[in-house]
C-alpha cells in the first residue's frame, strides 16, 4: 500500500579501516518498501564534507523523518581510539535546521540508548532490530499516538518473510576497492554471557534460510563473490548453522565467506560443512579468564579441538583474545599465550583494555569496587554514564610485549588498524 511519507536513511559512518557497507540500512529499505513508504539512503562514508552533503540533500528534497544508523559510538579499541558522536551530533543539528524529526537506531545506539538520545538531542530511538518495530513506530507516529521516545525492537524481532535484494542503493565498488566487504546476517541476538559485551543475553531471532540463500544468490548473480557474516557469533544455534551451510552447499554459489564464532557450541560436522560451503576464515572470540570461559561453556580442551578441526578442514582461524579482566591474574594471561604458542592458529589479536559500557556486568563491577576504579584509563565520576570512552586496564603494554616477545603469531589489537580478513 502506497504511503506519502518520505523518509531519509543516513549512514554517518566515515570510519575507513576498513569501510563497512551499511547492511542494516539496506535491510531497512526492504522493510520500508514492503510497507509502501518512500525512502532514500544517504551514504556519507566517502564524502569529504558529510555535513555539506546532508545539507545539500535536505535542500533538494523534502523529508518527513530522518533515520540515522549508528554502528558504533567509538572505535572501541584503546589504541588510536576515535569517538564518532561529535560528528554525528553536527549532522543532527543540520537536520534540525530543517525542523525534521530524527530517529536513531543501530547497534551503537542500542548499546546506551538513553545516553546517546540525550547527547545527540534526537527525537526518537529504536533499540535492537528494527524490521518489525520501525513500521509500527511509523504508524503510531503518523497517527499522533506516540507516548514515549524509545522503542524496543527486541520485543518484536525480525520479519522472516523478507527477502533482501541488495546492492542498488549503496556504491559497493567504492567499498570493495578500499578493502570493504559485503556483509549478511543469518540471525540477531546472542546467548553468551560475556560481562563486558553490549549484546550479551539478547533474544535470538533466526532468519528463514531460504531467504538468506536468495539474498546471496542475487548478490552473486550481480558479480559479488566475497562475503563476511555480520552475526555476533554464527554458531548460536548449531543445528540452524549446519542447516544453513548445507543449503549453501546445495546451491553451489560461486562465493567465499568469513565469519565470527564463539567456542561453544560446536561439533565436527559444523566445521566440515563450513569448509564445503567455502568458508575460509573463522574469527573466534576467546577470553583468557577461565571464569568467563566457564560462563560461556568452554575450556582450553574445546579450543584445542577447534584448532584441530580448522586444520583438518583447511579453514584459517584467527583468535580475538581478551585478557586482563578485573581480578584476573597475570598467570592466567601467561597460560593463555602459552596455549596458543603451543597450538597456533593463523593469528592471535590481543586486546587488554576493556571499553566499559553502561548496563553491562563489567560496568556494575567497576561501580562497586573502589580499587578497580583506580585502574581506569580516564577519570571516574559518580553517576558515570560511560558515553565517552573509558577503559579498564591492569596489564602494562610493556609487560605484554615482553610476554609475546616479538612472535609473529601475536599482535596487539588496534596499534595497526585493520581486521582479520585483511591479514
């Protein structure tokens, strides 16, 4: 059903190490088209002056609502950290000149929605997945029935009927030429209990596998062959993950793909079908702190088996290692480094500064412990909202560098910008 409402979807993300195609906005375009709304995407990633480009767009066209997708608040890693919201705030101020209401969404926004909404002085926000909640919001907004500013997409999940035919609204070649990669999703949400993570314990909603395959087929038919999964962790539901891989194998699509995984659950069949579906790189998130390993149902024995399966099925394995969690001993860090030295994957990227987000178990731990506050890389104040980057650190860089002793297997994450598929 046609709708006279005009909506502008904006990607304000200009981070280019590497640049990230705004798949969330592409998925939202499908939603808006289904419900009959008129929508445009303004991608500011490669603009020399994003604010001038937005201003030009708003002069040329009339919009009833502007939606900004915030992928990250900052670059999340301590080294060379960049805070992105300063520039986003300027863009929203530009939109306000035209008296156009602004709604926010995306994973970055969902990490601290109240704080970001206040800081950016936007009108509304959507937390979590927007495929179902956004059309509901629009309907209420049009009929003046809104009684709040924040809307929880986790209550409604995904529209599993959607098939996303993508690549028309975003300039893929510009991204690919600068080592960007085309992402896709199989599900949203995560069952892990990582105490520092904004996505921990979020509801899991699975997409219809046949629709994902059709999305990928369309992209392959359009000439694209290299993909990266955008799921937090691919193996949240192992039966579903295996079924997806088997469907991909049956279709014989000429493509390769990389993915994120967690150490549990897994079995050998998962690695076999990953190999047969042309998955070439797994990034595995690992904590050296065995308390967190136990929370997420894995141990060093599981890591040993996963490394063996990756070797057997010829899948490159990159480890994203987090170490130095509050009250974790240095011996724990040494044990983990020694384990990977004896059981080497392709690479181990080490993070030893923890970015603190409000409403996480880590934030609560810091707030309740005076001694831990002394190990923050930034001043702490009462009623801290953690919007501006604050990091916890208890391992000196010199100590860690001495432990890894220049071994090529290890690298400290963030000192040299980049991601695992670029290695």
